[in-house]
C-alpha cells in the first residue's frame, strides 16, 4: 500500500504566525474603528447628560423659589386677619365716634339688603 500524504494542520510555523498576525492586526483595526465610532456618541451622551443635570438644577432652584414665595404668601394670608383686627381696634380706640357712625351705616346697609 502506498502512503498518501494528508496535511492534518501541520503547517510550517511561519504560516501559522502570519495568520495569527493578520488576525491580531484585523482585531486591532476593528477596535480602533469601534473607538472612532463610539467617540462621537460618548461626546453626545456627555453633552446630553450635562444639559439634563443643568435642567434639573434649574428646575430645583425654581421650585425652591416658588416654595419660598408660596410660604411667604401663606404666612401673609394667615397673619392678615390678626393684623386687620389689630388695626380695627387701634382705629376704634383713636376715633370712637366715627367707629360708631360707620357701624351704624354698615348695619343700616346690611339691614336694607337683607330685608328685600
């Protein structure tokens, strides 16, 4: 019987090294390409993230300002009746006859309005 020569992957060493070198070179090129493609996306994401943070900061600042103003207005509204009463007492003590005249006029007007 004759011996047939079959190559079972026993290539010369320099051939395997050149294939490995080509694969590594192709891999490095792909990594470089991926990095080049990803860089604009990273920049865009960074800009969007920064803009989103600024927007949230502005909204928080505005909300805080509105809450402060609302608190101040609430305080004024709750203090208004007490201030009105204090002012009325002071006015009645300073001008008792005018206070009685105003009370009579208001009573007369309210009586006429409710009598109908």
